[in-house]
C-alpha cells in the first residue's frame, strides 16, 4: 500500500471507515450474486473441504498446540 493511502487511512474518521467497509461488503455481495450456480457450488465445496481438513488435523493430533497452550495457561493461573 502506498504511503499516501496509508496517510489517508490514518486520517479517516470511524464513520468514513465504516462507510468504506460497507461499500466493500456490498460489492462482494453483488459479485457473489452475479456468479453462476457452478461458481457458487465451487466456492461452497472449497469451504467444506477446508473445514474437513481442519477437523482431520484436530482428530489426527496435528493441531495440538492450541490445546497445549490452553492447559499450560490453565496450570499457570491455578
């Protein structure tokens, strides 16, 4: 991002920021609405696959770090 646009972002008010984000969200909705059923199904399929992979990682124990962190924090707090 350019220095000028960074400066503009620093100076914008919360109302301006919310307005900008609302416009971005609206554009995304319009783009999705224009998509074909095939594109929509492809996007949903990718989301489902990502969720499945995440669950498999947890089941297979590949994602134990957050659990270990939780227990370590709990031990320190007790």
